[in-house]
C-alpha cells in the first residue's frame, strides 16, 4: 500500500522511520517534509489545501493517509478524503473536538465519571474572575481552542489571572472567547496514547514528557522539551486504572454517537487520589512519539491495517529505556527563527 504522512516534525520523522520498516508499505510519501524525513520517504511538495492533498493522493495512488498534527484533523481532513476512497488513520472533525475543545473534553469526562480536575466553563470576564476569587492559587485557566500548547495558563496571583482573562475576553487575542478554569492538580504527569477503531483499542507504551522550556522544569510551557519511555513510576495498578479510563473515554464517545478512529492521547497526572486526566489530544504526542515508536518491534503499519479491519492486534515492545531531547531555537516558545540547519546552528554556538 502507498502511505502519505502529513506533518514535518520529529513526531512525523519517528512515524516514517517505523512505517518504512513495514513490508506492507510500498511507497511512503511525505508532504513538504524536513530533510531527515525526505531521506527515508518520497517528498511531495505544494499546497497543503485539502483539494491539493486529494489531487496528490490520486496522482500517487495513495491508499492511507496518516496526519501527524491536530490542525489537519480539526479542519476535517478525514471527512474530506474518506468519501474519495482514501483511508485516513485519524479522527473525523467531530471526534477531533476532544482536543480542539477543552470544554467538550471536560463535559465528556464529567458526564461519564472519568476522573479529572474539578472545573467550570466561562464565556465572559466577570463570572470567570468571580469564580477565581473563590479558589486558591495556583489558578489554571485554559483557553477553549487549539493553541499549539500555549493555551494553558498556570497563574500564581489573581493579578496575573486578570491579565490572561483580559487578553481572552477584552482584547480577544484568541479565536474564541471561552475558558475552562480548573483546580490545580499536584502529581507526576505521564502520557498514555492508544490506537482506536470501532471501539477496539491498542495501547502504546507510556511516556513522560517535560513541557517547561528550561532545565530543572522551569520557565513557560512548550509543546515538550524531551521525553522518556517506559515510565517507572507508572506501576501495574496505575497502568490498569489509566487503561480503563482511556477505554471509558472511547466508550463515552461511542455513547455520544461519535465514532473515533486514530490515535487518542490521554495526558494524566498521578495525584494522591489516583490518576486523573488533564487533557486529550486527537493525535500522537510530540516529543513522546520519538521515544514510544522506536520501542515498537512489530510491523506497525500492519497493526494499523489489522485494527482498521477489526482484528485483534498485539504489539511487541522493546523494554529498554528510550530518551529524547528537543533542541529548540533561541526564543522558543515565543518568537524564534525557523529553518536553521541544525549543523550550522551548532557551529555558530
Ligand atoms: P494541557 O494542554 O491541558 O495538558 O496543559 C498543559 C500543561 O499544563 C500540562 O501538561 C500540565 O503540566 C499543566 N496543567 C494543565 N492542567 C493542569 C491542572 N489542572 N493542574 C496542574 N497542572 C496542569
Ligand atoms: N507533548 C505534548 C503534546 O504532544 O501535546
């Protein structure tokens, strides 16, 4: 089969590396990808508008598309390509809401008793501020939309919280004016990603990423500065509880008449009351993927196809520790220079 991977980061490179080993993949294509990916896959170029992606799929007889990032999914790439006979391993627009809308994800967890932080949703400044005054810091304010890891604010004072509420409700710096305010949870975080189709799930190995920009877990949140897998503090009991929570989530969506196909990422915190979910993503995590996928020794593409055909899937997992470190350009996650060749950057430093 011919496969197209969409996206051009470390996550997609790790995905291509594994897909490339599959005997079922005839030609692996990438679109506008980074040079590392182009060394292992056929590079396609041009617009990433859905009609152009469809044209490329027809031109190159692509059977399966695997989108890396949430933006393709939230914009409905699955809904767009599927009627043309192209299989997309990723949720449709409705199901992608689990990442796109924090409010939707929280409502789902509340309704189906999936442990998460207590919260309220607000769509105007004054009630949001009033609620915050009833809470103790740190305050957790989440903008209700896709924000590339920058939509969550952990604030130590009410003054800081007012600035964030002002940016969202008064200055309208974001696409929607809705926030989720939730209790701050204390505990270690880990990421649990599963593959889903027709209610069947295939768990991938657990990973832990580090979101803050500087050493020793300091500074603003980023998409993730590094990760490792396996995660020793996730013992068997925690693992089983977390797996049940992911299964309950998939079942909850089914009961809401939302069919889910693709990767589903649960962001967990291990609190003193047990695991709680703080976020869902409708895709593989980055940088978690870079340490999870190298552990998979089975034919990964074959596993995806089996899952899509409603067959049982068992993955063979390497038990060695995998560690990934992210190199970021100066200024990240605010404004920073892009497309610096890594070798050149290292020489300049
Ligand atoms: P999210 O995008 O919801 O995962 O949030 C990004 C990061 O913010 C998480 O990985 C946590 O480090 C932190 N965070 C989010 N929600 C909470 C919470 N309720 N309590 C403590 N930390 C949180
Ligand atoms: N590493 C966190 C994420 O992929 O959202």
